């Protein structure tokens, strides 16, 4: 059995966390391939190593001496090295890095957080260190060359049956280091799982899996034991995020299960993510509830619009010309609304409205006040009747006005729009409705 085991920044923030990681690795001999993030915060006012490295780049850019930052970084890693009795010459590596700083790209600078942390972790575990730049092949457009990654991994496996690899970065065809978006170590782990055809990808973090709702809104929400990749995608898009949403795709392509686990509570079951889950009448009706604020709708009305071929296309082409993503498109017979993120149209919404009026000769084009969207997601909603009725009844009894309703053809979710001031109350209301 092959497991890919990835540890996030909070899991490697200190020597004490390193010890927890080692205990987890030693508890299961199938955990032979380990992906490591950069050391994160040890406490709330602490700094992430990656943030300090971005600051180093800014200092170089504006001709400010980065020496104090480099000392802070060196001290962090030396503290881990010293407490664990490691031999990796991390001080010398950081010193050489500091001298080279003015000649390094921003990607190479910020990648060193994962690099230094992984070097220490490899030393502590007694595993070989494999540099991500020698394995993770990225094209110039940022996509991954899986065929080349697999070829490189086969070469690595000829000499290593286990290793530690930094997450977050790879290299372009010219050998230049390239980083992924923040949180990209999750993607590194999923790429490794895909290319090694792993049986399981474990993502260790500081929470015991996914929760049914945001704990900042709902007090002590239940843990999600099982979830499909499709459900996870829906919830992640609406803001419920424990891991990078792009990490899902390499796993889903190969049907590799993902388990989200807690480094600080390894005994917890966490959440298992699968491509499909057999229907079970005992499973919850709703898997999770998530939402985001600051959406707006542009409402377009015209008599006999339903008979006007190409009317909707003409409107959407205007949004496309401004490179604006459409969130939802609720419609009636002679009207429809284009729902977008408010920030995406902040600079040109009135220009867009004017162009819609000019191009379509619509009877009415109206901009709504900002509102929030809440997604109720559940694979079991298609199997059981009455979900919509319970949802609308609950919000109605709570006196919450519904601004918009949308449901996809797959019936995996129901999305409702509510006023900003009703957002927290609506989430709590729906959580109580579908958990009791």
C-alpha cells in the first residue's frame, strides 16, 4: 500500500510539532512519502516563514537591508535543529541564501520556506531528501507535466523507497523554480499521489477534517465523516476550505481517496473524501453548509424575451468582454438575473449596465443591493423528498427574506441569497434544521 502523507505549516511550526509528525510517520510503515509545507505560526501573533520570505523579497526590491528578517528565519530553524539535535547545516544554507538574495527570483526566494523545513524534517525522520524542483515539472503556463513527473519519480524510486519532498514549488522546463498559489503544498501532495498511483492521500493539518458549517458562525458544528469530491468542490467554492481546492483534481482523475486528519489529535477519524459513496439511509441529508457575502445581481427584463433568440447570449458576451465570471443565472419567462461577485464589477458595473441597455434594448436593467449566498450541499438530497420545503419553511419561520434561489441540474446543492444582515442567522437556522 502506498500513502502520500502531507503536513501543513501548523504541523511543522516547531520542534514539538516535528515530534508529533515523527510519531505519526512511525505509527504506520506505509507512510513512506512525505510532503512538507513551510513552518507556520507557533502562536497567533507569530509569523509564517513564507510571509517572512515575501518580506525579504520586498526589502530587496526597495533596497532595504533584509538582515533582520534573515536572522529571524535563521533563529526559527536553528531552534528546531538545536532542540531535536539535528546535523543539517541549516545556518550555512540560510547564510548562502542571504548572499544570493539580490539575484534570486521571488519564486525562488519564497520556495525556501518549504525547502529549509523539509531538509530538517528529512534529517529528523532519517528519510532521504528529494528536491521538488527535480521532480515536479511545470509548464510555462503553470500546468503540470504529469508524464515527465512520473518519469522523474521512477528514477528517484530506483534509489529511494521513501523520501521527504517540499511542497508548494516545482520547476519550469528551463530549470527555473516556480511556486504554486498559496496553499500549494496540498497540490504537491495530490500530484505525488496521482503520479505514484497511491492508495490514499493523507492531508494532516490543525483541524480534524471538515465541519458541517463555519465554527465562527455555528457553535460546535458536527464533523463531516464522509464526503464526495463533488460535494467538497461545491463547499470549497463557497468558502468552506481546509485544503487548496485545486488539490482535488489530480486525485479525482485517478479516484484516489483523500483523508483530512489532525496532527494534534491523530486519534480523530477526520474526514474521508471519495469519488462516490454508496447511498445509505442513515447518512445525513445535508453534508455541509457554506456561504459568502458581497454578491450583486443585474436584473434584465424585456417583453417577449423568451421568444428573442440570442438575447441571453448578447448579455453574457458583454460580461465575457470584461473577463467577469458569472456565478449564477436565475431566470423567469421575460427576465433573468446575472449574479456576479461585487468586487469583479466594482470599477465598471455602470458601464456594463449601459452596454446591456444599448445592445439589447431591454425594458429594464436594474442593479440590486449586495447580498450573501448560502449553499446547502448534500449528495443524499436527490434520494429524499421535501428538502426544499424544509429549507424555505425554516427561513420563512425565522423571518429571513430569500433574495434568490438556484439549484443545479445534478441536485447536489440548493443556493439561496439572503441579505447581509441575515447571513449568520440564516446559516444557523439551516444548520439547526438539517441536523435535528
